[in-house]
C-alpha cells in the first residue's frame, strides 16, 4: 500500500498496546512501537511484521519522548497517528500511598500523554498533517476504585486533556479522541481471572457478562484513527460491556 500513514503506539510491547498496533497495521499503517521494555518491544515488532519498527522510551521522561519524536521524524517522517497507550496503575492502600508513587502514575499516564500529544501535534501543524491522536483513558475516569486513586485521577485528566486538545487542534483538522476500556483480558487483570470470587464481582457489574479482549480495544482505536471517524473529535468511547450504563438497584 502506497503512502502508508505513519502510526506510533506507546506501551506497545504487549496487551492493549500491541493489539492497537496489530489493528492499525492491518488497516495499512506503517507502525512504530515504543515501550520502556526494550527487549519486549523488539520482540513485539518482530512478531507484528509489516515492517514495524521498535523504539525504547520511558514515557515518564519528557526528554526521552522528545528525542524519540526527533529520531522518528529524521528516519521516517511525521507521525500521522499517535496512540497514547502507555500507563501504569500501582495499586495500594489509599492512606499509605506515597507522593512518589502518586507522582509516578501521573508522570506516565497524564504528563507523558500530554508531552507526546503536544510534540506530535507541533509537527502535524508545522507540516499541515491532518492527523489523528487517540489517548487511552479508562472507565475509571468516571467511576473510582479506592486502591488506585492516582490511576483514577490520571485517567480523569486524560479525558479532559482529550477534550481540550481536540478544541485546540480542530482548526488544524487534527482530531483527538480517547478510548476508555472496562474489564479487559490483559496481564493487568490476570489476578482477577484466577479468582472466581473476583470474577463473579466483575460479571455482576458487566451487562454483557464477559471481559473484553485487547483486540476489541485495538479495533476501536483503529476506527478512531480512520476516515470512518472523520467527524469525531473530543470524544471518549467507553468499551466496557455496558458497565457505565448500569444503574444498581439492589
């Protein structure tokens, strides 16, 4: 396919990030996968094929983020599709969570997302690229879990950042949206999958009565990146099996 759009997916060594890369590659994009796990992202790029490139980057380090974009632009050109997927949760007791732990989550999930979004947008504007940026939010931007307060705060921030960026970049025909996963079958959910009682709780609040797959998130991201979503910007699509729409009555 000629003139393949250049797509960058962060946190792409596994799980949702890899599924996003896979879906975008199947839609014809040229993929760059980045992750803090240097060996893992190399293996992921090799597994993906389609000429995918792997890059190491700590999304908590804005200098590394800017250097990554510089390297991409020197070698491949301007990123046209950015998927800000990298993130951490770091669960713990609310009363004993340290400020350093809280900051680490915010640095990766929110500040890292902003830094990559802003850096990508600057180049899109300068080169008049009508790009698409998709941020990874969560249903925990809306509903909260006390053991992941920093994660909830960061994803709420991502949702609002998505709206603000969409408004700022609309005059340049750059679209910014987000995806908010619910319970998805990834490594982060492995302990729940192995615990029948925990899974029963998850199913009690999931109308579709199953967990989602990483690929279902990837397909949603690919849709938002495509021309099929050309009139959608500033939105968060929650892929949660109906959870946010549920009204608990008993």
